[in-house]
C-alpha cells in the first residue's frame, strides 16, 4: 500500500485506521426501529472524532481524511 501511495502521490503519506463498532452496541443498534439514523449518526461522530484526533496530532487543520464504511 505504501509503495502504491508513494508512486501515485509523491510526498503524501498514507495511514489506515480501522474503527470497530463496539460489541455492546451491536445488538441494540441491530434491533432498533431506526437503524439507519443510529448507524449514520455513529459514523458521522466517528469521522469527526478521527479528524479531530488527526488535526490535534499534526497541529494543523489542513489534514484531510477519507472514510469508507462497511457494516
């Protein structure tokens, strides 16, 4: 992956993170009548938290992230 990234975009570093849905929430979310709203809100929150963490680590607001979600 790193070799492909270096070849495609010079001087751009890539890092992958996997956020795992907490086991304690899987059954309640699955059984909820409005799953779409719950999962959507959870993913928006996860993306916001990850972006904030990355921006704080690099001490800049110039970082961009891309999120892929698999349920």
